[in-house]
C-alpha cells in the first residue's frame, strides 16, 4: 500500500471517529424504549431474600419477589394492602389453654397464641424459569445436570427450556422455614424467634443436623479436612419439607397459617418485607445442584419470583437489567391517594395496568461526580444530591424551603424532599458512673450536654441543613410523632414560632443545669474539670475529625472536656458488648412504619450488655418498660398515643441519648420521569412509574450536541508542530 | 539458562510464602474474624450466634497459625493460615468470603480482559509516544524545543492524576460531549468508553516517561559509537533508531517489562473513575468489604506476576545484549 493510501485511510478513520463522537453511554435506540436508567455504586452480593438486609439489594429483590402484602403507593400514613393475597388477615387470639378468645382486641397477658390465616390469590404465576421446565413425563428437565449440560449459561434466562407454575401457600411456608436455617444466617432470626412458635426449635434441629454431618465428614477426611471447601463443593441439602413446624403451616393449596406465641401486630409489617416472600422448592432443588454451584448459578444471584420484573442481566460490577415479567398477575395503579395527589399528577395513571416501564438498566458508577454529570446530561432519569454538588443544585436560604438552582429549573428537573424515617443519635452509656445513672443530677448532666451539642448548628455545618432536629426517638411521619410546638422536648428545646422549628435552649440554661447536676462551670466537686470520653472506630475518617472538633467545642461552652477514644472495630464492638464506654454515636433506619421499631431501642430487656439486644444505651427504666410492653401490641389510636406520650416524657427527661436528627432525603427527577411520590418504606416502586421516552430523546439530543471545533483546532495545532519538526529531521538526515 | 530459571522459580517460593505471611499478619493484625462477619452480615439485629455460625461456615473459627487441639498434621492444617493461604500455592484461590461466594479464579479471569482492554492500549501508545518524543528531545538537546519539552514534562509530572481524570471528563465528555463520561460495555461497544481513560493514561505517563527515556538516550548518543556512526555519514534516523535505540534497550526493557504485571492488575484510579470492571477495583472493593479471601488472592497474584516479570526482564537482557549470560 502506498503511503498516500495509508494516510487517506487514516484520515478517513479519524474523521469517522470524530463525526461519530457522542457522549451517549447507551447503544443506538436504547433510550427510545420505556426504559428506566439509573446507577448503583455498590454491587449487590446477596439476592437471596432470606439473607439480604441491605437497601441496595432490596431495590432488586423486591421487584422480582413479591411478599404477601405491600404498602399503598400513595396513601400516608403508610397503609398495608394485599399484594398476592385476598385480604389483610385479622389476628385470631387463643388463651393459654388454647381456647378461642372472642374479644377483638384482648389484653396481651390473656393471650397464649395468635394465628394469622393468609389466603393466596389463585392464578398468580412465577416468571419463566428453567427450574420449572419439565419433560413429557413431568420430570424436571434440569435435574442432575453436569457442567457440560450447562456450558455457556450464566443466568437462568440463558437456559433453553423454561417453565412456570402457580404460586401456592407452601412456597411461603418453605421460605419461613429457610429463615430458621443457621447456614443462611437470616438477619431477622433473632427477632422472629421471640414470637413465632417453634422457630428456635427448628433452628436448633437444623444446627444439630449440620454438626452431626460435619463431625462425620471431618472423621472421614482426617487432617486434610477443609470444612469450607468441603461444604462449598458438597453443600448440606436441608430437608425443609421434613421437620414439623408449628409456626407456619399449609392449610390447603392457597391457604397458610402463621402462629405466634404473643400479640405482635408488627408481624404484618415484617410480612411486607422480602424475608417473607414465597420460595418455590423447585428453585432450591435447581440451584443446589453441584454443577450450578460450580457455575455460580445460585439463588444469591438468580432470584425466582412472581414480581413485576425479571432479572435478565446481572453483572454486579458493571450492569444489571430487569425486564417486565410477562406472567405478571393483575395489578393496577391506585385510583385514590392523599389530598393533593391528583393536583400533583400522581393519579394521572389511575387504574392502568402495572408495570408501565418495560425495562430497567442500572449501571455501576463508583464516583458520585460521574453519576451526577450523567444525570445532568439526561442519561440517568433520577439522582440524589451529594454534598459536593449541593450548592450548585439547591438554593437553601435561611428560613425558606429548599429551591432548585436556575440551571436545574431550566432543565425542567423536579425536586422532591422527604424526611427519612431514620434516627441519628448520640448515646450515653447508662451503666457508666458519670454520664449514666438515673438520679436527677445525672439526668440534668445529660440534658445540659444535649443542649450544648446543638444539632441545628450541626445540620447547617455538616449536612447542608438536610435534616430535622430530633426531639425524641420517633421520626416524623410515624404514628406517635408529635409535630410542631406540642412535640417539643421541654427539657432541652423550645419552639421558635418565627422560623417554625425547634431550637435548643440557651447555653446559660445548660450552665444552670450543670450547677444543679453538681458540676458548676464544668468542674467536679474536687475542682478538677469534668472529662468525658467519646468512643469511636472512625480514626481514619477525615469527616469524623471535623465533627469531633465541633462537638468538643460545643461541650467546652459548658466547661466539659471531651476526649476521644478511638479504637479498631473489634475493640469498639467489645466495648459496646461490655458497656465499657461513655459516649458513642449511632443510627437506626426504620424497618417498618411503627413507633415500636424505635421505642424498642430503649426497652430494658433489649439491653446490649444484658442480652446483646439493640438497646445500646442499656437504658432500663421500669415505667418505660411497662409502658413499652403495653404500647407494643396496641392498635394505633388515642390510647396508644397516650402511652407513647408518657414514654416520650420519660426518655426526654432521662435523656439516655441526644436525639440528634432525622435526615431529609433530596431526590431529583427529570421531567420525563413520572409518578415519583417519595416513599420511604417500599423498594418496589418502579412498577408504578412511567417514562416519556420521546421527551427524553429530545432533551438528550438538545443537551448533548458534540462540539468538534476544538478537536479540529487541536489537530491543526499538532500538524503545525509536527510538520516543521519532521522537515528539520528530514533535512538533517539528508545533510541539507 | 534453564538452570537459572529453575533456581529463580525456587527462590520465588520463600518470597511468596513471606508475602503470604505478611498479608496474613497485616490483615489479622487489623481485623478479626468477628469484624469480617459483622461487615458481611451487617450489624443490624445480627446476634453473636449468627456471627459464630458465619465463622464456622468460612473456617474462621479455627486458630490462626497452629491448633493445639489437633494432633499430628492437624496441628498445622487445621488453622486459618493453612486452610486459607496455603491453597494459593496450587493456584486454588477458593471462593469469596462475601455471601455471594463467587469463585475468585473465575472473577479474576472475567476481569482481566477488561483491565487489559484499557491498559494494553495505554501501554503501547505511551511506549510509542514517549519513546518518540524522548528521542526527538534528545535529538534537539539544548535547543528551545528541548527546554520547552522539559518544562512541559515537569509541569505534567507535577499535576495529580486525579486532575487529568476530572479535567478530561469535564472537557471532553461534559463540555465538548465527544465521549461518554464513564461506563463499559461488551464487544466493540466498549471502544467509546475506553478512548478517554486511554488518553488520560497516556497524558499521566507522558512527563515522567519522556524525561526518563530522554536521559537514557542522551547517555547513549554521547557515546563514541554514535559519534563514529555519524562520522561515517549515517543519517540521524539510522543513528537514532538503529544504533542508539538498540543500545538503550536494557534500561527501557527493565522499565517496560516490570510494568507488565501492572497491566494485568489494572489501574485502580482509572477503573474507579471510568467505571471499568477490571482487576484494579477488585482488591479495593475486597478491602472495603473485609473479604480476606480476595485480598490474599490478589496480593498473591500480584507477587507471582512481579516475580515472573523480573525473571522475564533477566531473560530479555540476554536477547538485547549478547554480553549478558544467565548462569
């Protein structure tokens, strides 16, 4: 080939590359479908609904599996509605002798057993999956497969033969039994075992079976025994159908029964979560085969459900794709909601069949900046607001609501904010001699510290004011929370009617409390300064350093010297277990919208030191404990509110924690993305949402026209630099 | 040469054992199996009993280095070190400690092509560009071009790698809208995602490499044989590319071949910012997730590749310099 031909070819290729330049990360035509584009920053690892307790995994699991119930998409306060069942079951109460109690709401102490009978809707089908594929004789096609049989397959979707079957009550019962399997380490085992009859015994039966089998295998293998490798290659096959289990029983093809040992209405909330979804035995048999394990075609990455979507692509470090389940049962967009929903357009799609979005694509984005830029260019349909871009996206003026910046408004972006049902709290160890204890002086010391550590200032400095100052453990939006002036914690806060928010009492008042606590000017009776220790495991975190300095400065205002005691995670855990600490920081994210889920953090028998429970402060006040037991099983109503009010008064006075804040979540949505009412309890919301692909395509084209002039200039500049150099070399080479 | 290679391979065994021991010691000096279990299972509602179950399933219930409860071989074999780290010597990386439980070997195999898709073009392009420019500046030594280029090189070396990445994403992807900001895709679709990281990789290496190669070439072109070649009337092209380049190969090869393991191990920062699912991010993710199985495997793999690369460097010396003999 002549050099001129080569040059021409190179120029043509370069021109083709330059002319084809685009920053569109999707393939041609991909954005023209009803597809939702989003990103993820953390790869999901456990898609097994019995194992996962992470929100980023729930976002996938809850769209493939379906629990018996779900939360209403529009109604607030949150309301449970049937999903795969005929109705929401009513509890049936029996006394301790097994006699049916006819009262609708009997006293907890009279109850010996509670039953919920749940009727599954007939005709609900699983999505197409090879585990259901059968031959002409009705035998599973993919039983006893070898590696050669499944060569080239990565996900169930790749298999040639697929089948389906109807959802049955036995599938729910099977999954509940899995929650007791010790090899699964179900995160809610410790809670469920307290209520479900026979649950702990079932767990112990499985555990003993494993121990016996392990001992046998170890004896056979001798010194070369490697338990982990052995169990990876020959996993224990648990006979879930075998042992009798009273806690969950199948009554007929479409009916099953849950039996509890006490009144526990929160079980219905748990049953909205993916722990209680149906699990077909065929899926377990399919995925437990040695060849499947070897190829990693396992339940942890291959969900099998009846939900609106099917996981069709799963590369957890690159991309995940869900497609509409063609077998999805009748499910329709709600026709009613809260006042204002119709005006906000949330009822425009009332009565439409769900899901409306055909496909969802989630791409891995490790860096928040890349994610944010793609959102601005229209390549992601929604986004959160990271701290580093907050100022460019949101105008937050003192005393006014958060507003979008002009750039965001010009792009038609919508901002929706909602208070998350979470609590961030600074804990005092109630077992500690200085910051703990229940005497009036000790309570006043904690109240004074609560006033000094003013979280309104914290919100302004560290969180772009994205939070609500805490007045107690219950976050806004949950039953029991009191808003406005009547919700003020009278010991540490006051209501500011001008700015309509809670503010901390003055430092002078805190100093007065210090005097009453026996620490005038922060000095102990012997005249030495009062020193308290902040225990943490965040030494390497630069964000922590700034926060600690702030806290140190705030406590200095009342004369207290705050010192940090940083340790590694192991020591930190040990300190917490043994109660050998003074002040720590913690957080709690709601599992379900019930005040019990927050008030139990201060219930004495849940003490971390005594029972390893979630009460890390080890707070144990008799009156509170009695009220908690009463409140726990009450129906929402004036009686329950009164009990909660009393409990709040007690914890506000005793101040076992500083109720720091409840975070406010900021979500941004492009104009083509519809029906995105904030919902903090559910992860299966995409089925209600809709995309206007034509509008998206137009906006993407408008915002992403390639600018080639600088490239041409750069090429010209390069040529200008290279040509004289080449000429000089040529001349020197030829001795000219 | 065969004897030499065998001897070097045998030397590698204690080195790799030492690396394994250091990784094991460092890891368990900072973490305990309880921490690992809590990180993987999550802290919320998890009981000590479940943490113990997890440790049992993953062999972390065993003593670390020796097991006094076992007799005979079991004294050494029924320990975390033996069961976890010694398997690496037969390249059995095992499975990830996280609940996903994926085979580490499979994961490495699936990620290597992604890393190589980015690092090989960077490697080749930067080798070509950097050698070319360094020869030019060596050729024009002492002129305004040499001085300007030295200034540019020092300037480029002084800029943080992060600046190149963020700057390139801002200018090329966000402002000029020429290439995607980040991402990855299968087959030929991945090309558009690789343009920017390759360009950034090239720019990042330019300053340091040009300065290094310039020094190497300057040393060569001041030697007598170059003067003789010129005196015989050879053109500059031949002097530079045939004579000087060939004789400057030893330091160049050392620099180039030792860099080969890093091609396979990927580029941590580029992979992270451009969302490329290569090996660079695998180890960092594993450290964050307290996945000791992946951490030890990646550290072992890195050590093996480095040892192999050094052997190759030695062998390559014999190819470019007939005076070198391996005994």
